[in-house]
C-alpha cells in the first residue's frame, strides 16, 4: 500500500499540500541502506534545503510531467549544484493526461545549462515515474510496474559516502528533532570514524569546543520512523541524544582528537515582522502563553532549528523583530504558534533593505504566472501597479505564461488579489532573485477601514445599516472592542462606526413598516489576508480562537 504524503507529517503540510520542513527516512534494498531526505520545494523554506545538503551524496530532482520545472525547481537545483551533488532527474506524474516528458527533459536540460552545471552533471540519468501508482522506469526500457529501476539507479549512480572509518568521530548537526523523553535529538551524517552509546564526545560551535557529554542514545532511520541502535559508523545518518542545548550547525567530535567541520552558508532573510505581546481588551482570555517571556522562549526555540529565521529583541518596546525568507515562511510560524496556544500581535510585514555604494537596495523575486488568456490583461495591469517588470510572455493552448522581475514588497498580499482576478484558476510561483535598486513607493491599499467605537457584541440591525459603507469582516453575535477593525471602507478615509447599535423598540407596531434585515455574508479574513490588508498603523491580533485586526492606538 502506498501511503499518501508519507513524509509530510505536520498538520499544516497536509492541509496546504506543501512540504514545510525537511524530514529524514531510510529503506533497505539489496543489502544497501538508502537514506532519503524530503526537502521543501518552496523558496520561503530554503533554509530547510541549505542545512541538509551536507548530509547528501546525491539528489533526485522531481519534475512534473506536464508542467515541467517551476521557479522553485531553479532554487533547489542551484543549491544542489553548488554542493557538486550528482543528480538523477525523475519526471513524475507520468500517468497524468497528456504528459510531455520530452519537452520537460529539454526544459530541465536548459535549466542545468542556465545554472552552468559541469559536463559530468549535464549528462544526467532520467526516469519516468508515477509515485501515486508506485512505478518508475527508464524510458528506453520496459515498464516493470514497480520502483526497482529507481532504487537500482540510486545504487548505480549515487556515490557511496566518503570518509575513513579509522579517523576520529565527527558529525555535523543538520536537523533538530524533539523527543518528549530525551529532549533535543541531533540529526546528521557521520563524516568520519564511528560512535557507540555512552561514548564521550565534544560539541563544537563556531570552531570552539563548548561542552563535553556522553551519548545516551543512538537512532537510525527505517522508513520515516527511528530505531535505536548500539553504534554507528561513517556514512550513517543518525540521531544522537545526550546534550539538550544542541543547535543546527554544531558538530560532535572525538574529545581527544577533535575534527573541526565546516558549517553551511544560509541566504539572508528578506522580510521582517514585529511579534509583540497582546495588549488588546481581550488579552489573556483565549491563549495559554501570553507574556513577552513566553513569546521570546518560543521564538528562540524555533530559531535553533530553523536556520533561516533571525530573532532580535526590540530595543525600546517589549517584543521581538522576526526576520525570515518570505511572507509564507513567517505566516506558517504564526499559524504553528497559534495552534500551540500562543497569544500575541504582529505588525505589517516589512522588506529588509540594504545600503550599497550609497544606494538603497531591496530584494526582488522572479515571479512566474500561468493564467487563462481571458485574465491575462487584468493580471498584467495589477502587476504594473506593483512595480513588476515583465521579462517573458508565452501563449499556448489558451494559457499565458508571464515571467516578472518584481520587488518583494510588490508581492505582499498579491496572492489573494491574484486568486480573485483569475477566479481561483491561476498558478503563481516565485523565487528570490537577488537585491536590486529601490523601485519607489508601492501603495498597500487604497481604501480606509471601518473601526468600532464601542466594546460589545455585533448586532444584525447595525451591520445591515453598515454594509452599504463597505465590506464587512464580521457577522452578527461576535465580540468586538473599541479600536477593532470590523471591515473595509468603500472610501479612502477611516470611518468610526457602532456595530453594536440595536433597534430602538416601542409599543407601536405598524404592519409592513419594519424592515426585513438581510445581511450580505461577511468577508472572512484568514491569516494571509489580514497580513496583506493591514497598514503601518494597524496590528493583527493572533489567538488560538480568533484572528482580529485592530488599530495600533485603540482610542482616537
């Protein structure tokens, strides 16, 4: 039986259909143990790719048999080639209607050439596969309806681990796992020597020995699960227990003859956000962890395992500046913390600028869009306002592919707008494309907000009279407080309103004169939409039960 998304074990991964965190697994084939690492394809989680590459001896590049290589493919392939990893190209989903593997092969080859791959890697082996149906085959051979050709290709083509068994033990920590019984588990590949349970090791951080400890447990992988073993040697991918302050990038080594391993480089963050304690009138009512200390502990714990995340304490106010790779990277962190019972507030995402030769530079993304021809015009007009520069346009079979060079600022909040423009039928992907000159001011939103002037509960009668004023985010019977944003104004100015105003009742009744209250369904705002909506003078309040938008200063 083929499990669906076996490696995507997090709830958020299953809900969104994407890989967020790198995960280890292993299986036996013909007396060989093959270790595998499933990495995210999305550039926002690039730190997950960068930290595990030192564990790898080769890579499988999975490409869709119809869509071909996406912008995210460029990012992960670039990282693999920088580490000189041999690559097997697997054209997956060959069972889809109208596959075009020859065209995909040409696109992949062009991508290798674009990335200046050396000649030995350009001559890559290729397999067709259907992961869903559980088969892979060489296009020049008969399909055996199993995955054995893929396993055999890995053994034949991917080199065996290098390193000497008789050298001192060394292991670079690439991943951190958590065990409720053993604390933090350090995962990495043994690069030299061997290790036994209860053996003493030294921990190296920034080329200095910081601690010595004894290894209490050793695990290796069998499938996605971990199994306890007595010893491990060069080439094994293992998890070690015994030191609770271990971090990604640290290394274990022999204390008598230490080996100083070279760490890994991580691309700089591009977007930052302030995480501050909740100080709204509803503070502490819905969350379990609400203080600044709780917030700081959780963020620092996340930064130990996510190397692309940078956490700095705010100098003048309680709270933390959190920097990451993109809007998705930070919104996934917020959603994880929300589900764990944390209550806090976040500011509008800001792009991280840098100065060079007296010029202000900002991060740019390469945006690729596939959209039906009917919607192409409105998408192009929208991206023009967001300072996007079109570099390529191609039409085929009623679909248009647009490639843009666009500031990261221009992409903030674009996804929900894009889905509205294309009726949910468009596909967009983007990848970090480096820093370039500041593109000028980009307007976040034209319309003002509808702000509650009272603390209470929304009333249908009041909302009925307010819905002509703009777009409402709340329905009747929801608790609100003064300064909370309950909707978007139809005009450019902010408007203070009373959504808790009830109808004045009298003893006089006239047949047919009472209006029937018919409410338009409210526009429900998820986390990504609220982060895209807010301006600099507004905050998003995050609790396990609700996501609210409010003004920074609640009183006028």
